[in-house]
C-alpha cells in the first residue's frame, strides 16, 4: 500500500499515512489531532544494477552528419 507524506499546518509535524491510491487525495488528521494538513510531494529514488548502454560512434549525432 502506498505511503503519503503530510505536514500539519497547525503544529508543523510531518507524518506518513498508508492508504490505497484511490484515497490519495483524502484529507488526513495529524497525530496531534489537527485537521489542517497538506499532502507533500514525494521524491522517489530508483536504484538498480543495470548500467546505461554505452554510446557508440562520436560527435553530436553519432558521427553520421558531422564533418571533422
């Protein structure tokens, strides 16, 4: 289940809420009981073992249209 980050405007605390994507825009209550919260934008870091393919050729377009 996705987790969404929220910040309380009343007390300034930041907290996470796990909920289905269909409820991602629903309001959230902070752990202190305040209801004046805002959903924060999250950044996602993707890591993996695959490397990007190496470029072949040269020049600005792979060496096909550039003159030396």
